[in-house]
């Protein structure tokens, strides 16, 4: 396989492909794979996996170490969900928990964490919490194996390590610029911080769900928790090295979710572990437009109020005007095209299609 570039999408913009090719030239880089949601990032592409030998590149993972998707099946039937009431409650909901709640709910090992105050918060950007309902079951056999109730409401949470990941990356850049690290002790020191951030991000998603479900007087059972920004030791092409994922979901850890934008469907899938994709699949639809373009493209077409309703009948709560435009469905690629590309590459079996019901983004606070 050595020193290969694999692009799993026939419709990727040149900027992203250029970034992918540039990344493939880094010292020790063995192979790179662009997912169907591949798009240009800040120097490095998003929606890709990178496998290197003898060199680990923290800059490839970025500043939101451990960012990922977690999903809960709630104890409420979707048809019993009172949308007006839920919207009213969540419009008053703060993205940040108060100190008393954190003291009562944060795990003991994180009570003294320097970033404790951020736990339970979604943050900005493309992060969100979204209630979803099953639109249709596509693979009944796989669905039955999951032991889930298609009538129930689901909660999908997308968030990461908040300021912690940013601090870790900043410290690395201050010492090494964007260079990779090869010294065993340097790698060990970075991985200790990295693993802390991955754990922090997972706990953060769990606390987000706990707060939101409590606010709406519901309960839930977590059915998946998968990061898509992280690095792990791996063997590819019979070579031991470092597998970096930047906006890519592992294909060897069971059930996964591939979400669309806030106004399109999401898909529950069972990934197929394939070496040619660096054991990864797409983590979502992927951006089509740069954030700076969105308001100019859409402000004449949609008012702020119109952006809080979607074509699927779902609602959006977001008190940040700029973010409403930046995260509009039009700013993202077609999720059905992403799913089809994954199917064509024999990387997934699609289990079910879900529709958004209520999406919560930022409260506009700190």
C-alpha cells in the first residue's frame, strides 16, 4: 500500500484534494484516505485519515481532540414529544452548567480538572445536540440485532474537549510548530494529554445529554460513543504506526451514526472495517461552503427566523445569528451522496434513516 492517497469521493473540491496531497508528503507519512465528506480545513483537510510511521502529527488531529458523536435512545415515544413545550424549555436553557450541578454530577476523577467548568457544554461551531426520530428502518435484520425501539425519540450529541484540546494543541505548536514528533518520550507526553482530552470529551457528551434530558424530564440509554478527532496506534499494510483521524469515524468499533446537516436526514450504519479506507468512514455530510461565505449567500434568501425552521419540519434553537447562517443546511454537502459513496466503496451497511426533530446549538453565552 505504501505512500498512497485514497479519495473515496468523486465530487471533492480541489482545495481539499491539494491539502490531502500535501499532507501525504509529510515525513514518515505512509498513506492517507479522504472520506466522502472531505473538505478543506485550516492547513489540513477535514474528513480524512492519515497513517504515519515513526512520526506522530498532533497538528493533523487539530484543536478539538476527542470530538465525536454520542447517541442515546430516550424513554419517550417520538409521537409523544411535545415540540412546542420542548422548544420553550430549551430557549431558556443555558449551555453551561452551574457550579452546584457540576459538583453533583461530574465524575470524581474530573472534579479538580482545570477545564471542569466547560463540562456539560456543547460549544459553538458545528457542535450540536439534536433530538431525532426514526424515519425508516432500511436493514431490518441489523436493526433487530440492536434491540432498539424505532418508535422512540433519540438524542444525538456532537461535541468535544472544549478548551482543553485547544490548550494541548497550542502547547504543542509553541514547542514544535507543525512538525511531527518522533522521540519516544515526546510521543508519550503528548499521548498522555491526548488521552485525557479524549476521555474529557466523552464525559462531556454524556453530561450534555444528562443535562438536556433532565431539562425535558426524560431519560435515555447511550447506544454509541465514537470520537472522530484522535490518534491511535495501528497496523496498516503490516506496518506499525500512528493512525490519525481528523473528522473520520473508526470502522472497527461497531454501530456508528453519519449525520447530515440540521435540516437533513442522518443515518445509523454498521461500518465494515477495510484497510484501504484506513479503517475509517465519513463522520458527517462535510462542509460545502466556507463559513465566511454563508451569510452573503443566504441572508437575502432567509431571515433569521426562517432559519430556525427546516424543510423536514424540525426546529432549530440557536441564539447566535452568524452561526445560524454558517450552519445552514445549504452550507453542507448532500448527505445522501456521502452515504451512497460509502455504500459504493463497501464501507457500510445502512441500518436506519433518522429525521431531525429539534436541534439545539449555542445559547450565545461565554
